[in-house]
C-alpha cells in the first residue's frame, strides 16, 4: 500500500484517515491500542501526526488489514520485534515500489 501524503511536519487526523481510506475513529482507536502511536495534541486537543507516526500507522495497517493479524497479535509482534519490524517493513515497501515500476516498464514494452 502506498500512502500519498505531501511532505509536512504534521498531518491532521482527517488527512491521515483519507490517506489510509479508513474512518478517523479507527485511527483514534489504534492510537489507544498501540503504544507506538503518540500524536501531538494542540491546545484544542486536535491530533497532529508526525511522519514517524505515519510510518507506524502504515506498519499497523499492514499487519492488521493486509496480513490479517488480530490486534493482540499485532501488539505482540511489534513488542517482540521492536526495531526489526519497521526496518523489514521499509524494505518490503521499497521492493513493492520497485516491482510496480518494473511492471510499468514491462507493460510499455
């Protein structure tokens, strides 16, 4: 899954929900369930997600929605493989991008 967000320091919850094609309530729920999500909140209480939060959300989305992990299974997976999971996910995402580019080139031939 490729998330299409502009380069910014902070993203609103609406932008994030639209990028993932989910409801804002799911983002808020995942924030409560997963300790790795720590969005900043302004004086009004609006959540502001950093690029690091977006990467963690991508990982959670991948585990729960794409690989079919339960919430407990995803939490356990994240705790057991703290740094390795995010690194592995970044490699997988880059390889998927390369694959998509190669398929596009193949179609043009």
